[in-house]
């Protein structure tokens, strides 16, 4: 399964004066996890660009905020790939924290990225990369 | 009409090494415009909290990325309220830039906020605030 | 005099759960003002790079935190150039807010930037740019 | 010795369109390491505030930028306490990366924090906390 789990500590930089993690910052956390999933898969984004002249950019996102999180919280981000097409990948993501025996859901999110060339035109991923994705599914 | 338009200059802080504005940062831009819409409407968030013990938090968002934007771009954020309920407000938002005679769409976004009390329970907005919203529509 | 003053509204994105503006974010505010000073002066950073293959990078900074600032504050950033050399510019910066008849100092800061080429080597600014600086002083 | 070392991966969120880590973001990295040093030392900032009504705020910082760092870099932040007074702590910090057999210095930084009460007045740290610091030195 193409999935990845990372732990993220909440620091002051992540919070706002409402006393909770600032809503836009969860998109930083989800991106860290997508990056690590791709890295596990051998897809270092700097290398892909240098070798294949391909960059992944975000096409669309959505997020539901379920419970707030706070300074010093230890969060877990979970990411799985829901589908892969020639020039796009869609991720299902969630963030939660463990408090005693409880798992507290923080957010749920979807993110679709597309591969583009250096002229910002959508361009299919190289076949060896695509094949990797299809083998795993 | 409950709507607001603000201009935002893109600085280095907003961009990433892909050479474009970082995807999560558009959520900062849309929030600035929502805040100014509410401020125009007499809803300073610090005051609301002090007077009514109510805070607005983000319930859900979605965003489509249409075209990238770049360092030094002057962007326009447009926000309108698509509906208001007792304890929630939904915003339609878009960001574009003007290049010569062309209007280039950057993103489209939706955002729903809910009013909560200091225990994080959903709580209806005070009736005078709600009435204001309904009068304008 | 080579100086610039801009106003900056404090939004949620700028604050942290201590209830005040996050210390690192003042460096975003000071950079916005340096950028506008250079822009007034005809130095759009994107253009400079394209024309002269020169980028300005930050060499060193220091900041003293005098008073905190808060959500919804309207801050003023003031920047002046304390000296210019062939490949470097030093800025004196401060941020304050006006509350009634009082001017409340928020931070004081210094920042030195150096001009580098695309190989990250220090490179003197083009003579016409330097001349501009010297004329104004 | 009161010191701490943490590793930090550079993600898109940390970089800017200059292709390098944005200068203000190093202050996020140094703060993460200061926080972990204090946590190792039993000083969880949320707890301190709840128990002792004391918060640490940043009094002053300085930073020298030695070499740039890039997307996907694995950085090491090192922090040591250079001195402790009744109401202040000063940190020496540096960030570097290892490339093959080379250690590449990225930044050097100093940071002084002071302990304040909820009225923002400087207040000495509780004696048991201070004693801990003095025992270790």
C-alpha cells in the first residue's frame, strides 16, 4: 500500500492567538507527509525535476477541521494514495493525536497534485515512475 | 452585497523554491480578506470575543489552483458571503491578477466558518450580529 | 533620504498561542519594507536578477523586542539605509504602533544584505545602481 | 552541559523563490531546538505557564547567514546555553549540514529570552527551575 505516517510536534510557529494551530498550517503538515511518502517511493522532488524536467504542483485541496490542536501536541499525519493517473496523484490524508487511550481526529484532507513541465504544461510522469505506482497498488 | 476586495503584494515570504507562491499561503491571503470583510461589517474578531465570548473558527475549506503567481505580483482577493446561518458563515473567494488587459485567475476557494464559545462548542451568533447579516442580503 | 514607511495589519497568521505576534514574523514585516524601499528606488528584485544576474541575500540581522503586538494591531514599519558599499546595503529598521497619543515601540532591527551572482559569489552592484544610492545620500 | 541537537528536514514551506531557505525561517528552526532543549530539561512551556504563571519571551536575537540551504536538505540545529540569570537565558545556536565528509555551516545565531508574568512584567524564574540550571552548569 502506498501510505506513509509521520509524527509532527506543534511549535509556537504553528499556532495562532486563538490558542490553536493556525488553519493554513495543517497544509504544511500534510505536505511534509506527502513529500515523505514520495521520498520513500524514490521520488525526491529535486531529483525528478533535474532528471525528468517534471515538477508536481498542487491542483486542488480540501480540508475538514474536526478538533483543534495545541502547542506541544504531538500529531500524527497519515497519507495514502487514493488513485494515480498519467499526470496526477490523489492523496487522502488525516491528522490525529493520541491522548491516553483516545485517538482524537484533528483534520481530514484530500489533495490532488499534477505533474507539469518547466513551461507549466501538464505532462505525464515518466513511464518508469508510473509503473512503480501501478506495481504497488 | 456582503463582499470585499483587497490587494496583496507577493513577497519572498509567500513564495517557495518552485518559484511560485506556496500553495498553503493562499489560505493566508483569503483569511486576510475574510477578516477585512468582517471588519467592514463591524465585526472586529478581538472585540466579538471580548463582548460575546464568541470566536469564529474554520470548519472546512477547499481550493482550486488555476494559475501560479510569482514574487512581486500584485494580487486581488475577492470575497463574498454565499450564505449565513445561526452559527456559520460561508465565503466564496477568488484571487486573480491583472496583466495588461487580461485578468488571470489564480485560485478559487470556499470557506465555512462556525461560531464557538470558549469551550469550543458551537454557539449561535448574537442576534444583533445575525440581523445585520440578514439585513444586507 | 533613503527611507520608507509602510503600514502592516496584524492577522491571525502573524500571531502565536502566546497571544502576540510570533517573534520570527517581524522579519517578514521588515523584509516587506526593505523590498518597498528598493522598489521605490527602481530596484524590483525580479528585474535586477533578469538584467544584471544579481540577487540580494541577507548577510546578517539583529532584532530587539521592545513591546509585544497583537491581533488586529496596525503597525508601522520604518526603514532607512544606514550605509551602502559596492556589494552591500545596511538597513536600520523599527516597528511601532500608535495608540491614542502614544507611540509604542515594538522592535528595532538591523539588516545587512549583500549582492551575489548566480553562483552565490559576492558581486558588486552595477555602477548605475550604486550611483543612484550615492546621489541620494 | 545544557545543549541540544535536532535534525530538521527542509520542505517547500521553508524555501523561497530565491531557491533557498527563507531567511526568517531559520528562526523557526532555532526556536524548535530551544524548545526541545527546555523540554529535555523538564521545562514544557505550557506547563510552566499553568504552574508558575511564567512565560518566556524573546528579548533579542542576532543571526549570521553563512551558506544557503535548499529544499530536501537535512539540517542539524545545535543549541547551547551560554548563560542563565534570574529572569533570562541566553542561547548560542548554529545550523549546519553534512555533505559527504564536509560540514557546511549554514547560520550562527544568538538568542536571549526573558521570563515574564501574565502582565508582561519581567519576573524571576521559580527557584527550583533556576537551581536546575545552575546544577547542570
